[in-house]
C-alpha cells in the first residue's frame, strides 16, 4: 500500500500549492469574453459570462478598461424589429452558483471611447470590481462584427 499513500501525499501537496497560487493571483471567474472590432474613438459591445463560484451573492460594482474612456452595463431591447439599448444601473448582483450572462441580444458591456483601434485578433483589457473588494483584470479577444 506504500505507493498509494505516496501518491495521496503528492496529490495533497499539489492541491496545497494550487490554493496558495490562487490566493495570490486569482483567475477571473469569467469565460466567453470577447469584444467586437472597432476603430479608435468608437464604442463597441463586449460580451462575457461571469460565474459566482462563492457561497454568498456578489455584486459587481464597477466595470472599466484601460483601453477605453468608460465601460457601461447595457441591456439590448428589441421592439418592432428595432434594436435599442438601455444603460442598466450597477451593481449587478449574482447569486451563489449563478452566472451573469452578457450575451448578444441581451445584456452586454458598452466599451465607450476606445483609446486605440481594436482589430480582429487583438485583445482589450477589461476590469471588474465587486462589493467585497475584489477586482479582476482580464483580456477580451477582438472578433469581427
Ligand atoms: Cu450598448
């Protein structure tokens, strides 16, 4: 049984190391992050899914980007074949285990006043901050419109 016990010890050591690394530099709990290509100075929608892995609800209190003047949380409304959008009022509350879906046709982030051109294949940096003092910086891949 010795080899199995050693294997268990190795697994525990790896798990402990992973936890330490996660505490120091947590990965953003987001996926499917992308932004539509746009010229410098333009505004463009960004999409992502934010997952609340915690056991209590979290509020996203701010959205920003070092690559743009501002980032707003928007809702797309469709009425009579016309699509309009409306700013939503932060914070966005995400229940434990739930996700905030910022997907085409529903909600998105409006990245306003790009400081440089966002070309296909580039990446735009987004930053989100929560009410519990946590913030994450992550890249949004630029896709064709
Ligand atoms: Cu918008």
